[in-house]
């Protein structure tokens, strides 16, 4: 997501992470100059990598990751860059960050009044920000991650894993108590958004996705969608416009051989995405 945001915002993005002083770390530093904050390169470390095997349709068959270096994303490293945190309009955090560091960042964001965007990355990591009881502004879980979050918020809640609309509505009702805006990704079916109105009522919309032919790979579509949605939010675009921008970038990624298309831009013109109100 960091590289996508860096491209979409013409270099106006900064990444606090941990990468090794290896070929992968140098590659990241070279393709997005100025993205990495000082102190993110770990001497002798292995840059976290994720290898995925795709089938003939571009769908993921299996993925293997080496994420051990993420443990170097420390509270001390965050504290060295408080000036960056103070200036940013939005903090994006994902489930790979160590729990203690995530707790610290969320506490700082609460004190500074900074909105927080959370990308779970995996159902086993989806509940990490919920431990602090600090509200998350926006999150983009898939259905499995949403289910994990709902079970954490309400452990006695019983609902089998489901992709049915009624089941997703019930999950959103629970998680919306701790996340202001949910964008639940449904793969080729589109996304469902959920938010509380000023009166406290739940408003939910289904944004169907158009069928895409000749897909090359799916590994970067989710990151490009989320990054472009954020880009729309930061330009004060309305929700249907943010979704449309996200879909446009996700389509670019699906048709690209690279995870993040090298020509990814937010300067295209799109109409507001069509949606169906499912709860109002």
C-alpha cells in the first residue's frame, strides 16, 4: 500500500517499517525515493517478503511469507518520527506491526486527533487494534477478517462463516461499535460499506464490481483499491467517488504483471460508483 500511495500522491507518503540492507530493501528504496523514513533499514536483516503462486486465471493458490523483521518496527522507532506523525493528515497501519507498537501508535493518534486507517492483512491479525479500545476511523477487512473482529468484540456471538449479505450485515453491526467506517471487500462481488450516521443509525451500501476479463494477477488489486480509496478520502471526495477511484486502480492492478502498476495515477476522471442501499 505504501508504494501505491506514494505513486498516487506524487511522493507525498512516508513509510515507517523495517527492511533489510539486502537486494529487496534496496529495490524498495530505489523504486520509491523518499518513501522510507530514516532508521527503517536493519543492518544484516532480511526484508519481509511474500511469495505467491497464481493459477492460470491469476488467482492465488498459495502464499508464503517471511515477516520476522517486522519485529524491528519498535516504539522507539515511532518516537523518533513524532514530527512526521504530527504533520500527517491520516495514519495507515496494517496487521504486521507488533502489538506493543500498534498500541503506542493508536494512543498517539488518539491524543493528536489523527484519523486511523487499518488494513488487517490476515484474519489472525485483524483484532490487533481492538485491544486498545481506541476507535479506528476506517478499516478494510475481507469477510473472514470481519468475522474475526466481530468475535473479538462480542465473544458470545455465534455466526458461521458466511458471505451472505444478511450475515455480513450482522457482523458490521457489531464491529461498527469500534470502527467508524467499514469497507468490507468481497473480491469479484465488490465491496460493502458500513458507517454510523449522526443519529447512531447504521447505513450500509453494496457497491457491485464490474466483471474484468483477461486478468493477469490479483496480488496487488486489494492494495491498489485501498490506497486509491484513501487518496479519494484525502481529497474530500464523497464515498461513491472514492469507491470508483479504488475500482479503477484495482482494475489497473488486475491487468498488470507487477503488484503495483508503475503508471498508477489518481489523475483520471471517474463517475461516482453505483451502489445499492442495503441498510438505512
